[in-house]
């Protein structure tokens, strides 16, 4: 699989690694960081799959994803909006606004959790 690695000196994009993402540790990532930046002092912020959907990112970083009512509302609105013949333009605009509000709130929570796991505690969207 391909992953991206974020560091304080820049990102390393498209690293090919022969391990499942869930099993990766810093020890797996370190050789790629050293190859790119040498032994310079830096911080590794984290790593992520090379291509990841926003929803997958949120699922990975929000506890109890499947049981939350706001998540159910997000998924329901997403599915409803996918059918463009279902609503008139005004109603669709209102639904899209509601969808964006929920999505932004969920993304903010997911990003906060993602960064907190990596030692950053000051994220605010």
C-alpha cells in the first residue's frame, strides 16, 4: 500500500510499504524519514493512506462512529443528496447546508483526535 508521512520538515508522499495500515508503527516509518531527511532533528506528525476519503478519515478518528446520531444524520444527508432528482434546487440547497454543517463538525472532531494522538493539542478549525 502507499502512504503519506507528515513531518516538521515536509511531507513524504506515496511511500510504498508492505504492511497493513492498521499495523504500522513509528519503527516502520522511520527508515523512510531517514532516507529522505537524514538524521536531521524533526518531528513526525503522523502517516495516512495515500488516498483516503474524508468519511474514512472521520471513521478512523471518531470513537463510536457507528452508534452516533450525528453520524447517522451525516450519512443520511449524504445519501439523499446523491440523488439529484429527489429535491428541487431550494430544498437541495438547504439540505446541502445542513450536510456541510454536520460534516464540518465531524471533521473538526476527527482532526482534533488525529492530532491529539500525535501529541498536538491545539487544533481549532
